[in-house]
C-alpha cells in the first residue's frame, strides 16, 4: 500500500537556522529519500519552495474561480515537502514517519494513497 507523508514545518524557524544547520537538515532529508530508494519503498518525493511562492485556486458553487497568492491557511506551519512510500500497513507507515529527519516544528501527516 502506498502512503503519502506530508511534511509541515515552521518556515520562520527554519529561516532562522544558521545556513550550515539548514543545509544539514536538507541533507538529512535527502539521505532519508536515498534510504527509501535503497529499500525499494520510494515512489515519489519532493521538497517544495516556501509558501511565499504558492497560490490558491478556489471555485465557488456557482463556478466562479478566485486565485489568491499564498497558502490555503494562515498558520505558522507550512507544507515543506512530501514522500510517497510503499508500506506493508499502517504500523509500518508510522515507523517510517518516525524516521523522517527533524526540522523546526516538523509534523508529518500520513495518508493512505491507493495506486
């Protein structure tokens, strides 16, 4: 079964890290992706640009579209990246989520993603 691992973090806290620490965190996430490839679990993964580059498209019930700069929600945590990994079951997905390297304020949302 495929699972989506969606990483939310505090962009302001990440930006306040010294450059070498931020580089270290990014490298740890890249290494995690490489481990998942080596284990044959990796389906997809990507780090995202900051929320300042995002935009939101909303469609009303009457079909009007509204395009807004910025993320969907005004929160301290923003989506930073994702992995889609093959897991045997929910317990294995939880175990893998716990292996994703820490970054400031990191929360991992995990959802089944049937193929």
